[in-house]
C-alpha cells in the first residue's frame, strides 16, 4: 500500500510538471541593449563678438555658434547682445551669455539661449542688467534659476566707494533680485560643485591697470550671507577653480603663484594658504583648467604648462612641461606662418579630455609679418610627456582689438573625447582637432560681422570668438 501511495504521488508531480508545457525553459536574466552614449551628441559653443575695428565704430549684435562634435560642422547660429564676453551652461537646455555692451547706445544684458538637442530653438531671451555696469563674468547657483554676474562699475554702498558688486539674477522672472557687495573690480567667480558657496576674485588692476589691490569675497548661496576668508594673498587673484568634492578652491594669483582655500568648514572661516616648499608659480598665467577625473590642474603660462596634483590636502606639482614653437617648415604651404621665423611663444589655454587620457595646450606667437601663428601641444597624462605638436593654420592679425581681449584663445573638449577645439579671436573661427590622430581637421568660421570688408576681400570679416564652452 505504501509503495502504491509513493507511486501515485510521483505520478501527480509528473502531471503538474507536464502541465507547465512540453519544453523545459530555463530562467534567463536578460541583458538590456546598449544604448548610444549621450555624450556622443555633444556640442561645443563659440561666443563671438561683433566688435569694431576702431573705437569710433558701433558694435553689432554678437552671436553664438553651435558646433556638432560628431559631424565636425556648424549646426546653429543665434544672435545675442552687444559685446558678449563670457557664458555659462545654466542647464541642459539653456546657455547664459553675458553681454558687456560697452557703447552708449546699448545696454548690458544676459542672453538666454535655448537649445533643442544641438540646435538653438525659439527666441533668445534678454535680461537687462544695470546701465554702465561693465559685467565680465557669470556663474549659476544654487539652482538653475539663479545666476550671479560681476558688476565692476557698480558701487552698492556709498560708504565703501572702492567696493563693487555681484548681482543675483532670477532667470525665470528676468530680474535682478539682489546686489551683493564684494571687493574692488570683481573679475572671476567659482561655485562649489554642491552649489552652496560662491567665491569672487577681485583684482583692481584688471579694471584700472597699474592700480594695486586684490581680495577674495565669498558668500553662501542659500541666503547670500558672507563668508570670512582667513589668510593674505601676496598678489591679486586672477582665476579660481574648485575641486570636485567642494572642499578646495584654488586661486591663481597675478604673480602666477597658486594658492588654495580650505572650504570644509560650514561656518567658516575659509583658510587661504599659498603653495610653498615648493612654491607653485607660473608667471604670465591668466587661467587654469581643472581635470575632475584625474584631480589635476593644468596652468598654462609663458612657454610652459604646469601640471598640479590637487587630490591631496596640499597641491603638489607633477610636472613642468616646456612648450616649444613648431617649426615653420612643418606648416602647410598656404599657411602664412610657414615662411617666417618663430618668436617667443605664449601658452594661453588648455583642455583635458573627459576620458583622462590626454591634455591639450594652446599657444601662439606673432611673427615679424604680423601673423598670429598658433599650435596645440598634446600631453600624455600617464607620464606627462609631449605626445605630439599640431600646427593650427596661422592668420594675419587684422583686428587690433583681439590683443586686449580677455580670452584671445580658448579651448574646449568634446564630451566623447573625440575632438578638441581651439578658438582664436584674431582668426575669426574655431579650429577642430581630431584626437584619434591628433591632427588639425578644419577651421569653422564665425558668422560674418557687420564691419566693412577688408581689402582685397569682398566680404565682411568674421566675428571674433571670445569664449569657447563645452555645450550639452
């Protein structure tokens, strides 16, 4: 009987198993399809000044030129305000362009440039800024609806006539909502990645050459309360960069010395320290580039670029790389710089690839014939060695205003690391470099300006690229 029951139970289990289907189907964990990297659709945006050839000519509206990284092509152009000088990506769909408007017939403003993928879409909005305020830098914090703009010509408190201001702008209502007192002549800002703090570099001589003095102002972005800075600078600040963990702000001084602020204290003060033993100094440097992947700074200046490890509490120099002029004989026969002798090189810009493999350094010299001769040096980040030097076609220096432009050359890297771009104010275009072969591809010209043709050309000269920014 027991044996019969066991057989019946086994038959019952067999019926249940066969009722589930005729074929055994193992459980498979599906592998989701691999979608294209969104970075492959990256853009780079050139901000262009439609300026005059002499101070007596009126400025025309500036422009933004959108470059498609994957297609090596210009995909969209939009007009902005008069005399654009700086820009920041507010969010994935909007760029803010700061227009200085130095003429009496125009007004300083922020242009709101909307994107639909890679193309400018809809009308470009305008936010009016205080008259004659000479704005020169824009940043975004703590939300995507608030921008901060430096106002070197605004004195917010008559009791402190040497202090200037930063304006807080609501980019939804298009209105200035607060004016914050800072030091004399604010010229650069940096926001911590957590968007809780904003730092301002004040440099008196930037507004009035030869005028001494400089300081760093800081405040909390949530309530705009001031933060205390502890520790002196030996020379005025020129540029600020922030570490990705929001705990360090790096300060490039006018002397080329690198200093840093410890921003870990919630209440402050933020302690400022200059590098010593060794002192990190790059004479002639006006900007620096932070590589968040490798936690490095690239500081171009003079005839060199200094690479600094900032992953530790105290910045540490990794390498000083000499940048040498490329031989004129290696330039193309159509290059005006191919038949003239080299002169002293000015190393002025840098860009780090997002994949961390290489850094690119832009430099130029002006030859005896007045040509601007530019080049890009490729740095292997694994050992900080020079991998290649790329000749970028030179061009005649037909526009004297570029000599005093803040960003005569600027650089940006495509989001997929396939391209690096060097924009030249004098050259009127954006130079496209293929990073897979480290070769120059093409010059993408800026839109035509409103100025008269320069003989023997029958066309107006191009506008002047004054700032390059990696887009969405």
